[in-house]
C-alpha cells in the first residue's frame, strides 16, 4: 500500500475508535458522535483510480512518438493503476478495451487504430459510465467525454496552400492518404478543396500509404509508372513522405519533383533546416498530444469530483498546426526526440 494511504487509513481508524469510545466516558456530552463507516473509508483510501490507455502499436515514427509520450505521462502518476496496451489492428484494440472494461477501469484514453471499428466498443464503455478521453482519431459518434485532436482541416489547408504557391498555381501532383479515419478525411478533404480552386493543379495519382513507409514505397512505385510527369507529392505524413522518396530515388526521378509530408519528424525538420530541395517544408502535428489526453483523464478522476469537473471541462479541444520552413525550422527541431 502507498505509505501516505497507510497513514491516512490508520488515522481514520484511530479517530473512529476514539469517537466510538466517547459514549462510555464519564465526560461525554449529551450528544452522540455520528458513526464512522471505517470499512467504507478504508476501501476508498485503498482503491486507486484505474485508467486504461489504448493506442496503436509503434508501426511508424509518429505512433512511436505517441508510445514514448504516453509512458512519460503515466510515470508522473505512480499512484494511478495504469492498464496500458498497444494494438497492431482494430480487432486487437477492441479486445484490449474489452479486457480493460472487465478489469473495471474508471477511465479510458483511446487513440484509435481506425475510427469506424472502434466506435461501437467506445460507445459501450461510455454507456457503462467509464470516462472516455479520445485523442487524435475521432469516433464516428459523439461518445467521448473529452475529444482532443490536432487541427487536421488546417493541416490539409495550410499544406495545400503552400504547395499551390510553390508550384505557381500549376503542376501535376500526387496525393498520398493515410489510414481510414477522421484525421485522414479532414486532411485530404481540406487539401482537395484548396487544389480545386486552382485549375492549373492536376491530381495525377491518389492512393493510401496507410501512414506506413513500406506501403507508401509500393504505392508510389505504382503511381510513378502510371504518371510520366509529376511536380510534387502531397504525402500528409513524414513516414509516407520517406517511403515516397525512396520510390522516387529508385526510379531516378528525384530531380523532377519534391515532397511535402507532415507531423514534424526530426529527420525531416533537419532537412528543411538545410534547405533540402526534396523537402522545402513540413507541418507540425505533435505526438505529445497523447500525454495531454492522459493528463485530462487523471485531472478529472483523481479527486473523485468527476461530475463537478466535467461541468466546466471543454468536450472538444483542438491543437493548432504550423508550417515549418527553413526560417523557423530550428524552433521545431528536437534531436533527442524519438520522432
């Protein structure tokens, strides 16, 4: 047991004994002290809050950063009973969350592998009264008590506007999409709205790289065969950007086009700093947002005042994104980071 909890428990029991003995004392007053339910108090003191954290496995750089930041945040609260799981697929993540529910978690912090398949299990947890903090990839129904995300519409819009400006409003481009989820939809839709405003921009290839370097390599190889002229690749993620670059270099077409990824991977930011023509810019999207979500869950649950806190806690919070250029890249370069 936590030493502080042991002291509090002993003090509570001692106080109860003193109060109970007052009725037999010759100096007792006419009023009787209210009985203290020592067992109930002891159980409350002994039972720590239990929070489940369910996130995708570190299958690419950004999710590796998510795992790293989640562990950093959990270490700040040793008195919380953490149930931490990573999942390679939606089916595994659903199973993980079911197990967490069986273990009686008070709250769940969830970053979905994919939005659609995770929505029903999150809804079940919500209906059982479990606090749901949803980070990054949203559910398809409003089942989260708190939803924290990056501004993905701004991500798509700012990156597309940069691409259009750098191309002078004319050029053949490729769009690489990510995993099917609310994040990908918001980014791609916003970017395509910008591209549609410029008749000189032609989309000559569009496919999903699943936010994975190897998948993006394969997808880009196929697109390169089909598209003899490409000016730029809107990759929407730094891992996908690196996969696309490998395909482009292997095809001997690296002088022909450039790439815009996203998320602020340190290796890409370093290349932006050095004015690498293949990566003239990048977009921020910090994996540390998972730590913010964990902090929210602890803050709501730790003092047993969930109802009172949720009266003023915002249900939807959005983190802004910024364009990284050679002039400001040093501000976003963190060499010690895992991502």
